[in-house]
């Protein structure tokens, strides 16, 4: 057994993250149970305080603040060990904002050149898939084929994982992402950014059936999602509420938030269950920023228990839900174990990359 | 309102007359159902030439992305454009036809508050790529930048009315071929 440390850098959107993860190399890669993982360092410098002012992620601001942050995080992560702190480098190559991605990639390239160690470019979405693998209990139940629901501000995807590094997108949003639906609904209600957590907070004691909102794409046989129609419905309903001046009533607000949340959660859970049945998977992953939503986790776990016996529910740890570098290290590990390498001279960002 | 794109292809020729078409260079469409967007798209397509910017304004949920989806479909894009709010810019290759344009840029300025935030997106440079047309959502956020562009512009403003009915006002370079000297208002 040999220890193998990966230094990972992630700068695809608003988070700058650097991490060192130690893998105990098993002789046989397919025997996942033999792997032990230790996250040595996991540093995330959330830029949300800057972004709140703008009500979103602005590429220029994001890229500009990535530069000093990535340097200070790297210094912190490597410490006195310097180049001997890692055996390989993993970096997010896409999808994301080009300008932001490039900051991380340039840093990784320089390190690869100086340390002469292997470098691998990782897909951000694959990183999200790997975030569930960082959990030891999840690894115990890890058996392909798996189904993953990736939900975040920019993504809503159902991914069928046939093996490590072998994926197929079987469903995705046709317009807005689930996180975007949360954020924009919150904006329509006049809630501050980021809207998702605000709605979840309000919805806690609300009645999810108080308002009749549509469940888009429910009857559609495909596994795709659509949230733009919901946005319009939210707008119309909320206007009705404002006309009667009911919107100042806290009770109404709470019920409205609960109804929005339920509409989104319902569709996500239903389509995931449908996909799981269709492809007879042995486990379901729930990853990405929106998976922080308690109701989504609870209802997904409940539905799986009810309708799919023997299927494991594998949500990622709360620590690794939002963008982080530990998950990039894990995905990088999968790729490196398969023998993949990148040439640092030729590596560049790929903002529209799909898994 | 359902959001699935209709599978009926556009038929050349005949389209329903817009609601009002009296004023020069201003056309208004009344939209009741999703397939009505095809009428708007049909009206717009002959006016497009490489470098054209289509500025789409309207409130959240008005149907700006829906319009782009219909436009892309009519122009032969195989995939369905998704909301570019998160990624800011998405680019689509148009099905090669005998004439330009060949590339559709879908830009969303929803999250952009200052014109200088646009610099890293290199929009100017992207527009010079031969055969590019651009659909821009939330143009009011980058009005200054937009007004400084020498490109042909078409302004589409979508209004929501009660009972899910919309009007869509199209302003800009009036008739095909004729160069309107009048500065288009931010319709």
C-alpha cells in the first residue's frame, strides 16, 4: 500500500478552493472498499461577501479575486513541505467561467512545470460526482451502475454512471437550472441573494400546498427538466398576492416559499426515481449546491425507501456540497488511476465541457 | 404555460399578420400560446445578417430564453438553448445553409451590473467572428456598451399581461435593406 497525495485547485465559478487529499493506493483499483481517503487540507475561500453586492457572480470580479486567493490558499496548503506535499496535481478545466478557470489552470501548470509531477484536468461535474465518494459509508455501498442527480445554480443533470470515468447524461434541464429556479423565484419575492437558502429557511414552517404551482415536465416521458414555466407561474401567483396586499403578511410569505420549494423538490425527486427504475441502478447520488436543501434530501431518501428496495441513497457530505477542491482531487484520482495524464504545455480551459 | 418546444417545423411563406404594424419600424405581436413564438421568429429571421444583435428585454419569466429557443430551432440548432444566466455566454453552431449567419451567441447580462464587467467576456471580439449573430438578454444592464456597438440591432421587448398573454414589440432597423437613420429607442 502506497500513499498518494493529490493537490487540487478549483476556480470554476465563485469559489476559490485548494485541497490536498491523501489516497491509500490499493493494488486493485476496482476494489473500492480497499481505498482509504484522508482529506489533509480543504481550503475554500468563499467570495460570497463580495458577490452579494452585485446580486450574482460577475466574471471580472470573480477572476480578479481568484488571483490573490489562489496564491494565499496554495501557500497555506503546501506549508513548509512545499513541492513534497503532493504527488500529482488535479485542476478544474471546465465547465465554468473561462476567465476564472484560467486562474486555477495557470497556477496548476506552473506547479506541474516546477515539480515535474503529473497533472490532470478534471471536469467540474465529475468532481461533483466524486464528492459523494469522499464519504466512507458511501464508498462501502458504491456499486455500479449508479445514478447521480447533480443540482446546482448552473446545473440540473441526471447522470448514469456505468463505471469510473464512464458516464452518460440521461436527463437535463431544457432551460433554467434548479438552483436558478430557487434564486429567481426568491428575487421575484423580493428576497436577497442567494435565494435558495432564503427560501428553504422561510419554508421550514410553511404549508407546501398553500399555493397551486405547476410541476413542469411531470407528464413528459423524458427525463428532462424545465423550470422556466415555473418561474412565470411564480410571478403570476405572486402578483395576485401583491394585489391583495397579502405579501406583507409573514404567513403568506412562508407558505409561498414552501410551495415554491415543494414544486421544485417534487419534480427533482420524481424524475430521479423514474430514471432509477428505468435503468435499474444500485445506488442514487445526490450532489451539488442545491442538495444542501434539507427537504430535498429528506424527501429523496423517503421516496427511495418507499419505491426502490435495495437501492442505496448516497448524498455527499455537507462539507463537499458546494464547490470545493477535495472533490476535484477525488475525480483526478479516478482519472490518474486509469493512467490518464495531461501535458501542462497544452492544457487550457474548456468552458462548455460536458461529462 | 408548457415549455416544451413544439415539434412542428416552420413552413415558409404565410405568417399571421402582427397585431399592429402601422408605425414604421415598429411591429407588435400578440402571443397567447407557445407556438406563437414561431410567428415572431419567422418575422425576425429575414432581418438577420451577420453581426446583428437582438436585444431582448422583459421581466423575469417573460419568455426571453423561450424566444431564443424558438429562434435557434428555426435556424437549425440541434440542441435546445438553456438559460445562460449562470454561464453568461453560450454559443451555438447553426446548421449550415446556403447563406449566413452560421453562429448564434446567447448572452445573458442578468448578473452584470457594470459595463466594465463585460471586458473579460470579449463580446466585441466574439461578434467579429464571421457569421455571428447575438441574442442578448437583459440589455438594459449593459445599455452603454450596446449603444456603442456599430452593429445592426433589433430590439424586442416582451410584456406580460394578466391571464398568461404577452405582447412582443419589435423595434429597430425598419424594413429589410433600408437603413433607418433614426436612433432606435430602447424599446
